[in-house]
C-alpha cells in the first residue's frame, strides 16, 4: 500500500499521544509533588537527573539488544508496559523515596522502548521524509503532553490532590497499551517499508556521528529539567500552584507545533536549522528562573521548543549519518551519551539552584552555546548531509 508508511507513523503518533498524556501529565507536577513529600531542590535535581541518565543511558543496552536480536516489537512493548504501570502507581506513594523510585522507573521504561520504536519510525521515514516523520510524530506526542497537564491542573483545581490525578492517568495508560498491541498486529515487520541495503554490521559508526554526539551532549548538560523549574515556581511563588501544569501544557503545545514546522525545514536544509534553535533554546533558563510570572511563561514556551528539537530533529539527523543496520545501536549510543550529560548537568544545575541563580543560568547558557561550533563542524564535515536529508 502506497500510504502504508504514513499510516504507520500516524498510528504510532496516536499511541504516543496517549503515552505522553500519561507521563507528561505526571511530570508536570512531580517537582511540586516531591516538594510536598519533603524533598529539597538538590534532591529534585538529583532525582530528575538520575531518571534522565537511566532514561537515556539504558537505551545503549536496548539499542544493542534490538540490533542483535531484531526483536523490535517485543522490546518496545515491554518498555511501554513498564512505563505505563509506573505512573499510576505514584497515586499510592507516601514518601519522596517511594515516589522517586517510580519516577526513575518510568524513565527506565522509556529507555527500553525508544531505540527500537525510533528505528521502526525511521524505516517509514525513509519513504515519508525523516524530518517530517519525526516532526509529525513529535507533534502528536506533544499534543498528548499538552492535554495531560491540563487534566492534572483541572483535578488540582477541583480536588487539590495529586494522588487522584495520578490514579486517573491509568485510563490513557490502558489505551496506550491497547493501541500498541493493535500496531504490532497490523505492522509486524516495519523494516520492510524501507528499501533494503547491504549488510554493514562489521562497519563502525562514522566519525561524524561521534562529533555530533559531543555537540548534543553539551546541549543536554545545559538544558534545565522542568521538574526543577516547577520546583522554583512552587517555592518562590512566582507561579500559583494550579498554574504550573498549565505552563507545562503550553510548553508542550509550542513543542508540538514547532516540531512540525522545523521537521519540514530539516528535510529541506538539514542540520543548519539546529544553529538558530540552539541559540533560542539557551534563552529559556534566564527567562524561567529570573523572570516574574509572564517571563516565566515565555521561558516555559521556549523550553518546550527546545524539547521539540531534542525529540524530533536531533534523532532525525542520526538516521542520516548511519546505515540502516546500525541504527538501533546508533540510537542507543547517542541517547546514552545524551542522558549521561543530562544527568550530570541536572545535578550541577540543581546544586547551583541552592547556591546562586546567576551561576545556574551562566552554566546552562554556556553549555548550550558550546554546542554551536560543534554542530557547525558536523555540517562542514558532512557536506552531503543536507542533500541526503532533502532527498529523503
């Protein structure tokens, strides 16, 4: 069927809508929830950073295993089951330690399922367009990330209880698993949607890929986690408690809309689009941590735009750098390095929050800006990258 790749992308996108409804709805309030349970800013940064480190670092294992076994669907399904179970269980957490375990476990589930899922998307993307594929998927993804926090905000406004909100998220979690099972039955071998290429398992990952990893690592290290931003809004009273998940929802809406437009631009111009987007993303931290309510709102919107870039354009570029057979390990390796950098950066940013906000902002902005010359080096080292992505 001519439109089969596009239909697959849409189906996975709809599934991701419900998945993001669940875990982004929860993430919009985990910072304040941990604060209510007695966690400090340093602990919030540590928990968020540990979750991101495992959520990205374990993708190395998932990527290698899926590449060797070619069992993309079973690994993806297991990861979603872990993730969709952990979030509703936050409703029964009574200590910050218990909540922290579930928050980290949710990230572990995401680590397991992402590399094989992204490989299956890239199979369809070679027919649809890589930037458009990941951009469209991210837009649907972020629509769920927009809706989930709004529902949590409504529950907080009506009932003033986090536990009820987490319990309600069990409904979209069940829908996610149901769609996933249907996708498995309808598209048992997504790799057949892509033209076969010679087996290159003996080849290593190209040098340009490793340079690109270094640039993305700097971006990740400087990117503040929303949990810490939400913690700041809560303890500084810059943003009313009930508005915090709404701010997150707005960030996710901006992320989804930006993903669509920038995905198309990536297909036309390649990695050049990362330069202005990295500059823009660096502005989110000072706006969020130094501004009053309206500046914080703008900061959240810019932060959401940065998240859209992280989840769509950055992984789309990886698929242009490595051959088909090496993509699972490439995605796993890339996101492992990304996650370790996010963890280290989150720990530093969380610690700096307790010491000096100007120092926090200086570190965040400098780390992200340091990625720009590296991205420029990648662009100049791979003059065919733009042409390849434009012709996908």
